[in-house]
C-alpha cells in the first residue's frame, strides 16, 4: 500500500537557523509512527510542516501520492491530517459535544439540529470507546479527558492522520498510560498517528516505526522492534562535534562557595533542588525543555515565589523575594527569552545597558548622560557589540548583538552570581563563540556561573560540573571528566545510564 | 557590513532626511502645515489675542493630555481623568466656601493627586487591566462628585477664588501658564530623570523591567498619580474660571485627552512617545477647532476630522512598527 504522507528532501530554516535539513520519510496509512530527538533537533518543525503550520523552503510534501502545498492547518485538515497541539485548544466554557462538533454542527439554514448532532456524537463515542459525557463542561475535565475531546474532535473531522506533539508531557504517569492506550485503539481502528515524545520507553512501547532526528536531519527510520532506549540515545547524540569550546580554566577546589541553594521547592515544577556554586565555577544545568531548569534560575533570582527552600550567599542566608532584591545582592539573570523577558526592544542600546544600574549614573534622580554614554561605549567595545550607535534601538541589532547587550546590562556592575539561561539561543556561530569566551572569562574573574542550555554540547563544553534535571528534580551530577553526552542524555531521558 | 558604502555615497543631508522618519515627525508636519495655512487664510489666526485664547480654552484638556501621554508611555490608560476633574473642581468650590478661597484651590489640586494615587493602589492590588480599572474608578468618582454637590451647581462668590482662572500675566492667562509650566515639568521629568527612564522601560517591556530590578507597579502608580495631579490642576482651573462647579464638569474630557496623546504620535503600545507630543497633539486639535471657527465652517465636520486623525495616527504607528 502506498504511504499516506511522504516527505522528500524537505528543508526549513528560520532566519539562518536550519531547523530541518533534507528530511525524507514516509508515514504509513495506519499504525503509530514515533519521532524522537534532542531539544531543537527539528521534531516539532517537521511535524508542523506535515500539519500545515509551516511551508517547507525546499522539498516536497506528498499526500496520497500527490504533491501538495499546505498554506495553513486548515489545508492539512481538509486532506485529513489533524494536529493535537502541546497546548490544548478547546473552548473551556462549552460542553464536550459543542467542542467536538464546533464548526461542523448539523444545521438547517444556520439552526443547529440538536438531535442529529447528538446522534453523531454518540456514534463517535462508540467508535473511539472514550465514553465521554456530551454535556460535561470541558473546563471542568482533567487534562487527559480534554485530550480525548481533542482527539474526538479530530476524528469528527474525518482525520486519517493525527499528529501529536508531546501529548503526555503535562500528564501524570497514570494519565499517560491511559492516553497511550487510546492511541493504540485509534491506530487499531485504522487512523495513522504521528507521535512526538521525549519519553523513549513510551515511544518504544506504542510505536511500530521510529524516526530519530539530530540537528535537523533524519538519522534513521526503523521498526521500533529493532531499537532500544540506548540505541535511540546513541543515534540522537551522534559523534560529530560542531563547535570548539574555549579551554576550561581549572577551578581551585578550595575556592569559597558563593551560592548555596538548599531544598528549593515550587509546586510541581521544582522538587527539593539543592546545589552550590563556587567562585570561578561554571555549573551546567542540563535537562529537557520543561524539566525545571529555567524555574531553578527564576526561583534563585526571586522572579517566582517558592514554597520552600533556603539560599545562602557567601555563607550568609538571604531572602530573595523579588528580582530587585536579588540584583542588590549581586545576582544577575539572563532570561531565556531575550525579546520577551530580557530587553526593551524599542529602546536604545544605551537605555537597555544602564537599565538595571541607572542609579549609578544619576545624581538626585537626574541621569548623567555623559557618564552613561561613556560606560555603554566601553562595554560595547569590550563585548564587541556591533551597533551603528549606542542610541540605536535594540530591535535593529542582530540576535547575537542583542544577547551581548543583555550581558552588558549585568556587567555594568559585575555580579557575584550569573544565572545564564540559554545564553546562545538563536545566535550565529561567531557570536556564540564570543559569548562562550565571555562566560569562561567571567568565571575566571571569580564569578559563580549557572549555565542553562538546551544544547548539551554547550553545557558539557563549558561547565566544570553538570547537573541533570528531569521532571523538576536533579537526577544526576557529573564532574567535567564524567560528563559525556551519553551519560547526560541518558539521565535526562531516564534510560538506563551506562555507568 | 555591506550597508556602509551605500550610505557613504549619499550626501550628508540625505542621511539626515532618512534618519528623520515620518513616524517621528508626522505630527510636526501636520501641525506646521495647518498653522501656516491658517496664518495665510485668515487675518485673525496669527494674533496674540487668538493664541492667548486658545491656550486658555485648552489649558484644562492640555493638562489631561500631558497626564495621559505619561500613562500611555508607561503602558497604561487612565480613563478616570474626566471624572477626577469633576471631583476636584467640586471639592475646590466646597472648600473655598467652607474654609477659604486659597485653601479651596489647594484642596482641589491635592484631591486630584490623591485620587490618582488611589488609582495606582487599586490597580496594583486588584491586578486588573488599567483600562477597566480606571473606567470603574471613573464611575466611582463621578458618583462621588454627585454625592458632594447633591446634584446642584456650587458657586463661589468671593472673587479671589477666580484669580488664577481669570487673570492674566505677560499677555497669557494664568490658566495657560499653569499648562505650560506642567508641560515643562513633565517633559523634564520624562527626558532627564531616572524615573522618566523607567517609565519608558516599563511601557516598552514590563517583564524585562521587572527582571532588571524595577518596581513596575510603583512606576505605573506614580504615572497615575501624575495624571491625577494634572486632573487636579485642570479641575482647579475650571472651577476658578467660572467660580463654580458641577458634578458633570469633566465628563468625557478623558477621551479628548487620550485622542490628543495618540494624535501626537505616542504609541498606544507603550514605551515610546514624548511629552512634547502630547502638547503638540492637543494644540493640533485646538487649532483645528480654532480654524473651523475662524473660517466659519460648520463645526459638525470637526468631529469627523478628529476621528479621522486618530485613525490615521494609530494606523501609521502600527504600520511603521511592523516594518521596523
């Protein structure tokens, strides 16, 4: 039987970043096909090409042996490809039935024929075996039930293929198991399922076929029966080294502890997080997206409230309830999303650089423009920020230079602790190397650095010590020699670590 | 960089023209065009008497427009300014009657400041959107004004109460001077002080500002306080000018003030704009109204022109932002 969907040499880039490169893969008419890969390997982009969110830059998308172009998810839906997104997109106030039938209600001249709608709904309920109550409000349902509604909605629209991006990420173990059972039933009923997941055991238990991606490329597609969690991890990591890292400066073992964190707990996001960073040390924090890495930095910086936990700075307990207090204690945070959390994009380089320390440039509330300009120019040249002038709006700078502006903001008054969350995200290779050198140099000057990155290479390449997080907990710690891609990845994905 | 050689080939004036974009100075061009047009098409426009009159008539709205400009730059709206004008004017008259005319004037301004601070606190505590928050406060204030007056006009007969609203110095009425002084004060505050810098930062990106150690609610609260102060001054001037006040005195003024801020080129998305823009915005509305009068055009058309101007200003802002 010909495949339902096929990709031929598909590529897609975003502003110079190659998200998917020369991907060729075909999806059968029935059964469950898994896609696995590291953060940023291109899984989501690939699935969004299939579901019509993105158009490929190159290559062909073939459905039923016919090359097609999807301009929107609507086009994909018209050919029977439905998507269930990471964030549930239902109308919470409406009932299950209303959500399932939204936009496809049986009607006569716009008047809904309720009886007919109910009859169709019952048929769907029968077919999927979900046994959902049609009159229940969706907002009152649990996440797993809401996902059933989403799935039923897709089937009501005659979906032949359902794309699921991380459907179990927000679920408890129990709920995940139930959802996987539903996915199996769907496949048994003749619907093709494309499942993207971080959980390798999950993928291996339900999928017939698994595709592994790395750096936007497809490494291989093979029957799940031929794979083990370890073989998948090996394929995801690969052996290529794409970047060189500045040599690590040795950290004196007796250097004083600058930051000590004990028992940091926040809801279900952070569970009893404890660690310490010494002067001059770069501590790497690895883990999958959503494992709680960012939440650690935000909790230490006082950006989010915590339920429990203690923080000591140079041996003294401190209470940090706001970023303002943290900054006053000499803690700086480079947030993961520079556009939304880091910079005031429409304001100038100068205004952004001095924002956190404006008091240093003013007397009696009046800003001293000359001193401010001089300091901004000095930092701009030290960090090699390429900008037409210090008065240019930050939005006109390239990603790498924007990131350097963010660094400059916290280097006006060098902090004792630097929490760097994804410091090289969306930055070109040249700027990346400069930022790596900068981090190493800052640590060498005695700063305690917490480095969070989705790029495992970066964490391993720069950090003196690596902590691995999974589901809100620190699950492993490796020193510089022990930290290998395999080990860290295995800990992050919870496969059996090769000791 | 490949862009540099191209720029170097252009004559210097070209570069200056390019750096001055339409968005920045559209309001200036519009204002000057109308100003020059009216100067030549009438012989009553370009007279000291006319200018003094315009300033006097638009002083109260001008004060509100400056307050709104500050709020909009900080990323919030203040829909309560009109109602605050009513309350402050009524309070000024009542205190003038029961204590003394001078104390009445002072009480009016102080009341405005107090109500503005109350806006800031309420919005901080309830965490509701400023648009809805100040709308609700406006309804409360309007009710308070009716409570104080009992629905009647409050009249102050002591002529010393009317001095600031009616007398003149150096060819301009004190109302105009108050407006100009507040404009200069606000302009310096925004352009030169750390507070001003924070206003722009908070409006441009509240989360980034918070993560830079800025107390976002304190800054926005201070902006509401300034807007309240402006409303207090406006209410005091209006009360003094007619030596009377009633509960609906300021009703609807906030909409004209917000229009002026927006027409002046202050972005409703926050983080961008200037006090002089608010000033020029209200002056543009003023001379349009003045022009209709002097040219004997049916003033009904004025509304249509005002509405059209707001649409043009906001559309231009969004278009140019998207392109940037």
